[in-house]
C-alpha cells in the first residue's frame, strides 16, 4: 500500500510557513481520516516536515497518559438520555454493527462520533490513513519528537456537552445527520476541498455542511473549533521559541478571522501560504 501511495504522492491539504525571530515553522491543515493513497506525503510537505525539530498534533497520541485520559473519558458514567432517544441510538449502533455494550458507559455525545466514523469508512475514509498517521510514521522513523498542542481535557471541553439536556440535543442531531441521505455528499465535499487545498470552500463550510441549523449545533461547533484555537496558538508560540515546529491541525481550525493563520499573524508571525 505504501509503495502504491508513493507512486501517486502529491501535496494535499493546506500548508503555511510561519516565521518569527529568525526561525521558520509550518502550519498544516489536515483531515482526521483518509484514503490509503494519501499515506505518502507530497514533496513540499515532506521537505517542510524535514526542516523541523518537532511534530505538533492537536493531542500527543504517543503519550500513554493521553491515551489513559481518553480511555477514562469514554468509560465513565453514561449520560441520562430520554428512553426513546437511547432506543434510537441503540438501533443506529446495531445498524452499524457496533458493540452494544459500549453504550453502557461514557458520554453519549462521544459515542455518536463513532457513527460518523462508520459512515466515513463506507466511503473509504479511515483514521489509520489520515494524514496525521503519515506524519507520525515519518517522525517516528527519524526520531523526531512529538508534542501535543492541547491537553485531553481541553479537547474534551470542546466535545462534551455541559448538561444531560445539551447531550440529548447533540445526540438527536447526530442521529439526524446519520440518517440524512445528503451526509455522504457533504463528507465527500469536505474531503475534496481539503485534498484540493480549496480554502475558499472550507471558509464557506457553515453554509453547506448542514451542521449549524440549530443553536445547539452552532454553539457546539464554535466551542469545538474557534474556542480551542487560542490555546493551540499559545502552544505553537511556546514551541516555536525553542525549535522549528510542524504543527498539524484539522483544516477547519485554519479558516476565518479566528483561524490559526490569522491568530498567529496577530502574534507577530509572518504567515505565508505555500499551498
């Protein structure tokens, strides 16, 4: 698979050079699931990564403490959902051949992410083939250190509901998305925009994603995306003070006035789009 991917390696996604204090770092917009042919990095991505001393991901999945914190979050007490909603969730779970017992613990708003993942896999998109995996493989091979830009708690703060009522709303809306016949086309448009580096279409995501139709959806999206950006900018700035950084973060964190490129520019970085 890797040989086949290398035969069609191309620069995909969005890459910026960020410069300050005589040092260059890089900011790369990713998607968290991909196709097998994306396992090989393009030449400019590969060369930029090679110039850096640390790979920075949203969270450091190589850290055992991070993995333990993620396990703890998914194995905690279950949410109290209305009976009919829980029944609908169990039916969707069974339809995707997911293990029913996993719904007996942990927040339901995290579980529904697995429904979206199952849907993506039917379209040939797998986390194992995401660009983060390719970056990790390169970095482990060359013994490049890996760092996290945020804690598990900060990431979960964007994902978790603040009450059972909000969790029920998020689960209900996620089930509606799972049933929506347009969902595959929306996901395909998102991955196509990423692969083509179509920043304009990504900036218009709110107008075509069908994911911000209710106040709960809009607030959850703002908390999950823009709300986490200042903390990640702080971490990039700290790392850059000592070493060149290759920071790989979900592409939707790159768009708009609160996106990472704009926030870094406001911190005095010279930000140059490479592709």
